[in-house]
C-alpha cells in the first residue's frame, strides 16, 4: 500500500520563489509605467505561476495549484505594495476612486483574473517542464506521480495512469 503523496517542500518552495518573481515583476512594471498598474500585477501573477509550475516536482495538477497559490498570495501582497508606492511618492496615482457600490465587484473580478492567470501560468510551466525535461522511467515506480507500483499492476494505484499493457487481451480459460 502506498502512502498518498501530500504537498511537500517542492510545493512550498515553488510557491515562495514564484511569489517573489510575481511581486518583483509586477512592482517593476508599476514603477516603470504607473498607467499599467493592473497589467503589471496581472503579468506578475502569470510569471509567478509560470515559475512555480516549472519548479514543482509533481504532476501537472500540482503545478496548477502552485500557480493559483502564487496568484492569491501576490494579490494580497499588492494591497500592501501599491499603497506603499503611492505614499512614498514612487508612483503618482491619478486614477479616481471607484464608487463604493463597485468596490466588491471590482475586487472579485480582479481576484478572479489573478487566479485564472496564476493557474494558467502554473499549467503552462508544468507542461513546458514535461516537454523540456521528461520524467525518467524508474522500474517499480509510476512515471506520472512517482508512487511505488506493484509488479503485477496495470494501472498506478495512486493516480490511475496506465503503467504497463496487460499481457493478454482476453482472459485465460
């Protein structure tokens, strides 16, 4: 019986590194061109998710999860970064505030865009990693999730991926 794989160090390391890239890239775009605040933060979320997807050691679904985590954390970080940049007079904010009845719809729309871009970045990063560096086939292990597979198994007991062809197409009588 194999132990289910839990998010381990690779997830948190990839999310941490992706978050740093996301915030750095987004902040650099904001400082370079104030009129692109939204685009800069969105670009940062995608790039952070892309890097997190590249660094993850598990299958593609974990890369998407890592990208979404990066997007969520960077979204929260920008609520501290942008006001700081305005108060420090690093950027000039000429955009009028939105009406109070539009605050929550805009908040959730931006959060949704962040999550979609971060998840997409994670998926693209994980997919590119699979193209660039395919996983080595180790006897007795699943090539998809690296779980231990019994010798007689046709499918991985952890993720369900076919690990070998069955010996005969029809049952022996």
